[in-house]
C-alpha cells in the first residue's frame, strides 16, 4: 500500500486542535459558566467544556483507570470516585460549592451498552445499565441547573428501544425543563470520526428558552489529516484474522471478505474519509487498522481521530497491552472534545446569556 503523504491543506485540523488546547489552558474568570460532569470517563466532555470556556466544579466516575487519566489531565477538578448511586444530591452540591439553582450545566453520558447497536441484534431493553439515566435525573432534580446536556448512542431510538427513549425524554421534561433531542454526527463538528450520537439538551423553564441544536459548520476531516505526524506510541498488531486484514481495501472490514462473515469489528481506515466510530473494545482482533500499515492505530493516532490534542496524557499502566486497551477503550467510551465544545458553546450562547469565559 502507498504510504500517507502530507499535503499543504492537511494542517488545518492540527492547528484547530492546538488552538482548542490553548483555550482549555486559559485562566477562567470567576463568573465563567460552570459545569458538573457525571459518568465523566477519561474527560472527553470535560475537555470540550473547558475548551468552550467553562469552569468544571465536579466530576463523577467510578472506574479506576479512567479516573487516573482524568486526574492527570484535570488536577484542579474534584473527582467523586465511586458509584453515582451513592452520591446524594446534597453531597454533590457541597462538593461543587453550590446551592440548588446556581449551576449552569449538568452534563452526563450514562453507560449505553444496553442500547448499543454494536451488539449486532443483542440489544437488551432490560439491561440494568439502561436505568442509570435515572441517577442523572436524580441529580438534575437536586442541583436544578440552568441547563443539562445528556449524550447516548443512536440505538436508543431504534426498534424495541424507542419506548425507553420516549420515556427518557418525558422524564427529563417532567423535571421542569424544556428538552429536545437530536441525532448528531461528530464528523459535522470538526471531528475526524463519523460518530453518531443522540444529544439531549434541556433548559430550565424559568429561562424561557427553547433549545436548538448546534449548527454544523465544519468540513469533514479525513483520517489522513488527523494522524499524519502523530507522536510515536504503542499499538496492537492483528493476530486473529491477520491474513484477512492484509487483504482489506480502504473502508473494508474483515466481515466483508471473510467466508463466514467473521471479523466485522476489524476495519481498514480510508485515509480520505473520517474514521468510523471508535469503540470501547480494542484488542488484537478488534479495532481500526492503519490506512497503509499492517497494524491498528497507535494510542496517539486514536486520540487524534477522537479530537484529543497530543498534550492529553493517559495514565501509565503495565503491561503495555493493558495500557493500550485502557487508553483506546477510554477514547472509544467518551464524547469527542471538539464535538462537545460545539455543543457547550451553543448552550452558553443560547441559554446562559452568552457569558464570557
């Protein structure tokens, strides 16, 4: 396969990432808009809010490895490391230094495995993880923020899951919010990844504002532009399906050519297009293959297609295989920061009086 070559026009994305990182690093004014992040993971949403000028007061996450990475990158944010079910509304307010009604945005991406279409027909409407959004609602009722943003997978609006989606939207509105949802694609907001997600936005009734979706305004960013010049970093090589991987054309997955249809989660990236959705599971048999090399994307390359700047650090973990799986898994399980920056900026302009950072 021909090697990737840098072209003059292939530098805009990296410039945008560098500018976004500088925005994240700027000192916040005391009256900057505030956010509390639930199901925070490694901090994709948190980084997006920070890039948009918000000041994060509290993050909630229960998994150890994501918490270590979060703390490494957001040392000034208090992290509640534990089960969200054990976090009372009063405790959340105290940790954030707030009283009810003072918070600007409550953000959350409740675990979505029960809704996910990546299970290939095995979605489970009774999966107990589907009910974790009720914990988000519980904190919404306690904190009474001016706005909320909630993200989830597109599988929740399809087939047997649709009644659950309708109930979620009804429940959010019942808390005293004007709420709407949209299916948005991160690739339309400056992310080199075609990641489609359902985004819920709600504004407290007393604001008198009906939510709208952020307007897509970015050109599609191809994989080539995202990964060229990425720092060196560890990666997996395919083991299962390796001989099939070598036969893949750009944009093909192993399942397209395997006689028994196996290997749908191993795909050769097309350098001229945004990447398909990066998933949480990343092994020597599952993941995004480099467009021209016989390996999966490295950790820095996976971060690039997820719109994380090179300066973002992943907590060390031994052995190296665990580090790769945890880092890429954290990326696959989060909201791309540049995508969330667009949403957060839109919410700030629409419902928070356009308050400066």
